[in-house]
């Protein structure tokens, strides 16, 4: 139970009081930042109907609007710009990274996460795990669900940072607090084998159980047969408490 109280404290500290976008996150959290993006960009645009969406977005971006800068980066990234196939892929990538970077430097969380993805995957730029960790962490510090999980994976694998299983568990916990599927599985596995935390099959079962409840599957089987009846009751009770806390976080 000491562990559960610790998780409760971590959850309380890391509650996100606003919408969290995930680009692949959980429970409809994907894209909520982009809804704000569209509202903000549209509110600053003049009523000049002859001005194209690209022209309006570029004008706002050049004026320093961080949301428009992010949106312009997406336009280049998706090749949704004038010129179509006449523009070289290298130009698209260059412009996308340029505008994402301008937006990210103004602390726009979706742009920070997008840059993390770009550098992690080497999309139009040389693959750079250190740069990926930097931008993922910037987004994760603002509560970005998927970024928190990505930071955890970088520490777990030692990509762009020194391998640190304890640090990985910290970031998995932050994402799991919001119901992230892979973070719940990673946290359960950490307790199952004792990686970054003391081995604890009760907690492993609890996190697998919460994952199964929220996302389906039957991952609890891997530890169920190793538990005594008393341990199983304890694990099920812990799973119920963790599930309740996650649902409270999601509603907030």
C-alpha cells in the first residue's frame, strides 16, 4: 500500500487541468490541441474571403502566431500548399521543420511533440535521438500524453539518453495515469520482471488488469497463475483503485 500512496501522490502532482493532445493518444484526447489551433487561427483572420487558407495561415505565421506556425508546418508536411507536385520533397520537409521549430520555441506543445517524432524517425532530417528526446521532453513536461510515453521508451532503450530504467518507469507512470495503453503495459512489465522497480507480481497484475479493462485483451494471464489467492484479491483491489484514479484524471 505504500506504493499505492506514492502513485496517488504522483497522480495528484501530475494532473493536467486542461485538454491534452496525443497524436495517437487515448479516449478521444487526440487532436484536442488542434481544435484550439483552428479556433485561434480563425479568430485572427480577416474577413477577406479572397485570401486562401494557406495565404492566411502564412500571414499569421510570419506575424509570430505560434498556432498558425504549427498549422503551416502541417500544411508543408502534408504537401497541402500551392504548387503541388512541382515543389520538391526536400523543400516540403525543410519548411515543415522550420515552422514547427518556430512554434515549438514558443512552447506550443503539439509542435514540440511533432518535432520529437520528426527527429526520432528521421523524416526529412537526419535521425537524431538526442533532439527527439529534447522535444519529446518539452512536450511531456506540458502534460502531452504520447510524449510522456515516448520519453519513457527513450530511457528504457537508452536512445538519445543514458539508459535509465527508473527514469523510464517515472515517465510510464505519468502516461499510465492518463490511461495510455502501452504505458500501462510497460509499467506492468517493469513490475513483472523488476526493471526500474522492485519485482512485484501483485502490482504487475493490477496494471495489466487496468489495461485489459480500459483497452481489452487478457494480459493478466502472464502473472495470474503465479499469485496466491490472497495475492490475487490484493491485486484486484489495487487494480480497482488505480482504475478509479485514472478515470478521475481523464474526466479532469
